[in-house]
């Protein structure tokens, strides 16, 4: 596996040179990143070794404290935003510099991981050029790319009179509800910004994310007439809840599955004489017999979409399908919003072209737009309606959300350098 990974990176690393298109100051920034490289890796190791699973509130805040001191040290004003106790989330770290030069930037990351305190995957280890660790790739690595790009600029005196806001959420992997509370501060920050850059794990060294699909939940509840199974299909008994649920799910697939970038997944289903749903731990239980026509079915699922218009259209079509009942059955479907979509706007594509030009100037190759159908939702989507943005600017690696999560150390310095110069050019 390592041989396959190594080949493409050797190509750009061996071709890397200081292009004549880089200014003297930009070349100094690249050298500063080089000087800071060892320190950046040690910082990343330290924060990866702090467990910050979303529900480990103490660990999330401890991780935030480490980043807070680092941002304080390079001239940012920092604050910790607590969430209400009933939300059971640690809170968020915000850091800000104020100024009037160039574009106003909002840089987005998150402190939490999916690995709980009792997870066996807890520590940073590395072998050759691969570093394993919880959050090494998703996304403590991205946070450190952001931090050390800014530190290099600060050390060269190039952040003076610029406005940069950092938002590091403590609950990206499982956002606190209500969303209106947990994402209030980042939306307010976006309204005072021009551009948002997200440092979620990279889709590839020569890709950036100009669009992300939004996510929404849905729950289908179906009722039928409980009766002896010998009477199913007659006028008195009808089709039963299971057949009605099957009809609805099949028609969802038949009528909607071909639409580009729209997906809808029925994740769990339970049916029988009685169904009980526990939303807190995402479980369902059922009781029934093969000689009793099922009275109840509950289906819980997710919906992914590339725009609010696509989401609304899909919901309307799903409601129409649900309303066309089999005999002696009824059904309702409800929807819950989660992450909005980040559509591929002209502003986002223009930012991609700027990043692409910088990458070419660095000798790092062309940067293209990544397929939004292959990316999940992320915090940048909450601010997409207010600012132009790019995401996927973090570290390279694989295995996110698994005990095999790793980042590729060979590309780390180059990503910090490109990020530093991208921020520099945007804030001129």
C-alpha cells in the first residue's frame, strides 16, 4: 500500500522549486514553515494524544486550551464559547485578529473526534512516513495546518492589519441540538467575513472542495389494521403496514434514485404488532407474529442534497409517494434539518482558481474541484450562504472514523506552505 501512495507524491516533491512567480516575502514564508516543521509535528502529536471524543467534554476543552494558548501566542484574541448544560457538548474555541487589509477570512476546524474515552485507539504512532492517531487526519491535522500557516505569517510580520477569525468547534462529529444554538457563533462570524476556508481532511493534494452536500433526517411511520393473517388483502383487513412500508421505500428508489447528487438511505426499520423507538441511543424494538398482520412500521433514514432547492423538491416528492396508501393503511413522514448544503457557487470556483494558480506558482501542480458526491457534510456548510468558501484544505490520509486513521507526513509541510501563501495572498 505504501508503494502505491508514494509514487504520486514523489513527483511533485521532486519537482518542487521556488517559482519566479513567488515574491521575496512569499519565499521567506516558505522558509519559515520549514523552520517550524518539527515543532508543528510535535504539536500535532501532543494534541492527538489528548482524547477529545465529542462526549468527552473535559478532553475537548483540554484540546481547546492547547490551541487557545498557541493562538494567544501569535496575537489572536481568544474566547471559549460554552454550550448550555442540557446540550451535553463542551463548547467552541474562537480566535480573532482585527484589521482592514485584504479579504476578511474565517478559518474553520473542529476539536472533537469520533473516538470515545474507552476507545482502544488513543495514541499517536508512526511508521516510515505514515502517522496513525485518533484525529490525526480528521481533523487535528487540519487544525495544525491552519495554526502553523498563521504562525509562519505572524513570525514574518505578515498578519498585521488583517482580519482573521478562527472557529474550532467542539461538536462537529455530533453537533449539539438545537443547531440554532450550537452554530450561532460561527454564523455571526461569517457575517463579518468575506471568505471561509475549511480544513477538513484533504480529498487529495491536487483537489479542493467547492461543494458539499447537506444532510437531513427523515422518519416514516406506517399504520395498518391488526388482524389474523388469513384475512390479509381482503377489503376488511387490507395490505398491512409492512407491505405499505415496502411500497413507499421501493417508490422512493424507483422515482428518485437517478437524480444526480441526491441520496436517501433508510438506515433502520422495525415492524410488527408493536414498535418502540429510542431516539437517544438510536435503537428500535418490535414485537409481532407471522400469523398477525403488522400494525406498525417505523423507518428512520437520511437525505443528502446539493442545494436547498433539491432538498425541498425531494421532500415534496417523498410526501406524495407516502400519501398514496395501500388499502386500510396510512403513513406519515417527517423531516429534521441537520447540515445545509454548500453549493458550487461562482465565488467558490473563483477561489479554487486562485488556489490553483498558487499551486502552479509553487510547482505543486493543478488543483481541481473534488466530486461533492464523495464528501459528507461539514461545518463550512452552515456559512456557505454568507461567504465564498473552499474546504478539504487539511491533511492527507485515510481511514477517518476508524482505528486505522492515519495522515501522510510527506505532504504535511507542503500543505502548510501552500496554506500560508494562500492566506497571505487573500489578505493583501
